[in-house]
C-alpha cells in the first residue's frame, strides 16, 4: 500500500481549488446536487481568493496567483454590484412598515420575541415556523393585529400574516406543487391595491427539495406578474436561496420585482451571514428603510422594512 503524506500545502491547494470551483458554479444555470450548495458562498470566495493570490505571489507562483486574483476580483464584483445599487427615490405620501420574522419552531424565547415585535410598531407582521405553542404565546400580537391569516404547524412550515390595517382579502394559497401553505393578502395602500405574498420554500438539502423550491419561486413570479396588472406587489419570505444564485436571478427577471436590499448593504439574515430572508417589491414601490435585527433564539434574523410609492 502506498501512503501519501498529507501536507499543509496540499490541503491549501485542495481548499483553494474547491473555492475556485464553487465560485464558478454560481454562473451556471443548472448544477447537480450537492455541488449547487457551493454556489451560495460567493461572499466568502472573493476575499479568500484575493488573500490566496497574495500568498501565492509571495511563494513565487505567479500563474496560480493570477488565476486566484482574477477569480477573486470577479466574485468581489458580484457582491459589489449587489451592494452598489442605489436606493430608489420615494414620493411623498403614506408609508407602510412590515416585519418578516422566521421565529424558528424550537425557539422558546416567545415573550422576548413578542416584546420586540410590538416595539417595532409595524403595520404588517409576517411570521414563519410558528407552531401551536408559538401562536398561543403571541396573544398581544393577535389582539393588536386582528386582520390576517395564520396556520400553526409542527414541521417548521407554520405561517402567519397579521395586520393592524383592514385587509380586503387574506387566504392560503399553494405556490408550487407541495403542500406547504403560503399566504396572499391584499390591502389598500396609497389609493390602490397592494398584494403581499408570504412564502417559505423547502430548504435545498436534496435534489427533490431544490426542484420544489425552484418551482415555487417560478410560480411566485407568475403570481407577481398577475397581481401587478391591478396594483402593487410585495413578495417576502425565507426563500432558502441567496441573491447571487441562478434561481434568485431568474425570480427577479421573470417577476419584474426588485430586490429590497438595494442600497442597504449586505443584510445577511441566516447562518454564515447568508441573505435568505427576502423582501421583493414591484417597480411602483420604494423601500425607504431596511435592516436586520438580532435573532433572539432563532437561526434567522428578522427583517424590518418600510415602503412608499416610488417616484414616477
């Protein structure tokens, strides 16, 4: 048997090769599982590859250094382009404040989360991963936000949308081909209908789940297009996809919605600072404020944002 010694240089080369491979995957329209998971860490690959280029140059490996530098700059460009988008200008008029919070089913810090939700003084609150224990503990929320829909479940896919403003309509809808509920609500904002879709696709832990998630995003785009024929539209949720991945780019292209993070920085909301909790708005809306807050026992950080009408 031939024994090969594992060296630091060998491990470093393997790690850099994996990073470079992962950096390239984000450009491909379809990548098999589990390789597709590597495409979600673009925010790590850029800085890592630039540092690696400097080290390789110091070690007198100019060709390897040049490769890492070019790939690193390219990945940093993706992130920079993502962050450099300007904030859309808003017209004078009414404002609407919305909170999106994936509370995490097993989280038992119910009162602390409810105190924080009430402190935000939002008009609309969307909650994900609520079970019976969660919903029973949110009695003050239920009292102050009497309009909406909620469905408690034990499988991490409970969902609620509650409002202190009257809703013209609020119903559960199936987006995609799974049994996971989404909520579609409609209210009047700035003199015209505003539809809000709250959805939570399956996490990308298998090929089947990825197909289900992608179909759910595709059908959400169709629903957005239909809704925008008669008003404005907001899509919010833990979409289990990063903003630089191919499925997310397709969602923006097919729906005509804008990424609500534009002009507000990175806004990471999950582990390893991944932005998985999204706020997408139709072109007629402008996001005036957007931030993520502390997690309070969840694996997700809640997103708070305010909207107004965009300038014509």
